[in-house]
């Protein structure tokens, strides 16, 4: 799981870490130079009036994760390859620190290599941009952060947080669609508040395309983690 030094999404990293670890997998974190990464602090405290942050359970997972040896002693991006890891999870986040990872050439090279090797790859929210920018989504079927979600969050919080929810001038959905080159974009059902949980996948949405699976936002993290576990089991078999 490659990450930026700061500002990754709490839920989109801590939930898969917890579920994958519980299932007996080793999660390997990596940052550009091996620095210990940290999540977007506003998602721990609330973006406005204590709201719009991560839910209590993912925050509890993050508190466990942030003292784990795999997060406190990560590898470097350039140490990862299909020879050293079995699968790839591309997490999201929208705060400014994410640009280091979303624009990271080493992360894009790793993504291309993992797709080419047929390894399981999961991407969620802004993480889909990594695969899109790497050219790995040509002809693929995918979802990502829908434009209506990104726009709604920005308009709701711009008075207080400025362009916090607008990582780039181009919406994530528009950039991903442009990179598909014959592929298919699936937006999924509309939602703004209903999130999947450990016990209820009802509000969640995941798109499956062979070994590649994708999701829209933190509300899909639990379901995406479970689908990804199925891909890992299939690959092992």
C-alpha cells in the first residue's frame, strides 16, 4: 500500500489494513523515502463543526495502525515490485499532501507492473487517479469518486476550507473517464451520507473487472476490502 507522507484518507487505509491483517495477510506500507506517514488530520477531528470526518470505528483502526511496525517503519516506493508484493491497494485522500503520491512516478510504475503481472489491484476514490495516470485503465471498467460527490463536498465546505475538497482543477471523474480509452465508467447509485460498515454492505458499491476492483469513496471501504480478500484468495489458489 503506497502512501504519501501525509494527508491520506483515514478510512481508505485503516479499514483495509484491519480487515486484511485480521485475515492473516501482511500489509506492506511504503512512502517515497521511507518516512512514517500520517493521515489527513481533519478526517480525525471533523472537517467542519466536528462533522464530515471518518466514522468512530475506522478512527479506532487508525489509532491501532499508527503505532504498528508496518506503518512506523515503511518501505520506499521504489522497493516495491511484483517480485516483492503480491497485490496492490491504491488508497485515496483529497488534501494537498496527497499530490506527492498521486503524481509519484514510482507509484505509477509500480501500478503498471502490477497490472501487467495480473496481480490483484484495488483502487478507491482518488486512488483510481494513480491507475488512470499510469495508463493502466485503458479498456478497463472502473468507478472512482463521482463528480457529484466531489462537487457537493466542495460547495458545502468552501466557505471554511476553501479548495480542500478540490485536489485538482479537473474533477476526478472527468480525468478518469478521459483515461479509459474504450473502457467503461460506472458511477454507481447516488449517495452522499449512507456508508457501508463492517456489518452492512447495503449502501456500498464496488466495480469488479477481473483482478482489478474499484470503489468510489470511504463509504465503500469495507466492501472493497472484502472483495479484495476474495481476489487474494483466488490468486493464492
